[in-house]
């Protein structure tokens, strides 16, 4: 297993997991989620091929209420 | 038809609604529908699998005619705001960005220097930049010069319900501005929104006044009517004020001559 930082918390992941695998593991369909890995936005078409590495900082962001 | 134009976008509604602070998503969606708002603000938050109902993209997108205007709330520097704008554009597919940089949670006053810098960068990148600013005519003009699509000066502090405390400065901004002026923040009542529109604001942005009302959808509708009435009055042209009475009926004495 590798460990990444997901939204500020440690998250174990199988090696060679792609961003799309991470989304499946946490139960997100990824449609309304922005993915940022080490400050780089990972667009939907690149999520199946972008493999996560040990120590990657991943932010998953959604739109919530705000003024 | 009297349309609000921002960049190449046009809107028949001049009420922009914020989606924060509602008791739940269902009430918020009812308020959005009742308001007739076509521009709606949202904020970026971290995904939390235990709070899936926080995700508003799907529900808001299902309302016909809605364009999302994400904000950069949470940013305390220009760099953070630019980063938030890039992420928000990925999610929304909308070029609108409300630049909101307020480093001090005690008063939520916008940082003019960081706001200016973020707006300069984002306007160059092709965003329709809508900065939340203090009611500062000099800053408003500078933001117009760097390519902002509008300026959104505060009526009073965010969420304070203190109304148009800055009306003197707002009048100057409206008079000087070549881009739409939208009052953002501080309004409490529909009459204040009507007043802002009568002054010549192109639109009004409200959130707390609706979200914290006893009946948010009904208040949203009241704001929509007030904004429309204020706009109509502005276009009709208000009468000149006079320092003394000006009679509306003939004052010629006739009773004594009968």
C-alpha cells in the first residue's frame, strides 16, 4: 500500500492506483468534483491514466453554498 | 428588452443570489427558483463523503437558465484566489468568477491590493471577473482599467444587514463607472435593493437577507420584485429634489371670490 494525503488526511491506497480509482474507492462518481494533485488540476479525461504516488497531496473539491 | 449585460452574457434578471447560510439545500433551491436569479454564486469546499448533500453543482445545474458564479472565498492572497478560480472554472465551465479576498474573519473587509492583483491576472486569462470590493471609487476605476467585467462594492459589511451605509461612495462609483456596478453585501430588505437600483446599480447580489429570512423563498420573490421596480424607476428617471415645497395643485385663491 502507498499513503497519500487526501484533503489533509492520510489515505492508504493500493500501488498503481489512478485518480479515477481513488474516486471509486471513496464513492464519488467524479462528475462534480475537481481533482488537484500536488497543485495541478487533473482533468476528467486524464484521471484514468494519472497514477498516484506515495506522498501525493490530493485535494477533491466541490461546489457548496456560498455568497 | 432591458437586459443586464456582463461580457457577452445577457440576463433578464438583475438579482444575483448567493447560496450560503440556508437551513438546507431544498430551501435554497426553492429560493433560487422563486428569485428568478440567473446568476448564482457558489463556493469551493473540500469533498466530504459523509456530507454528500453539500454538493450543489447537480441540483443547481438542474434549474433551467442558471449560470454559476463561483467565488474565491477562503483565499487570503491573490495567488490563492487565482488558484481557486482555475479550479472553479474546471467545475463550473463558467467564465464568471467572483473575486473575494477577505483575510480578516472579524470584519470580512476585502483586501484591495490582493484583490487588484488577482483581478488583473484573471482578466488577462479571459475570466469574467466580478470583484467584491469596498465602496472605493479609485479602486473601482482601477479594476475597470485592468479588464474586470463588473465591480461589486459592498453596501455594508457581509451579513450585517446594515443596508446601503456606503451610498455616498456608491453614487460616485456608479457615476464614474464604465462597467456594471453591482451592490454586493450588507442588504437586509427589498427596499434597500430597490434603492440601490434606483441609484443606477445594474444589479444587486443578496444572500443573507434571503437565507436568514423567516421564509426564504418568499423573501427571494420580494427581492426580485424590488429589484425590478427599482430598475424601472431608474429608467423612468426620478424627479429632481427641491429644497423647498413645490405645489402640485393651483394655489390661486378662489374661495374668497365666490
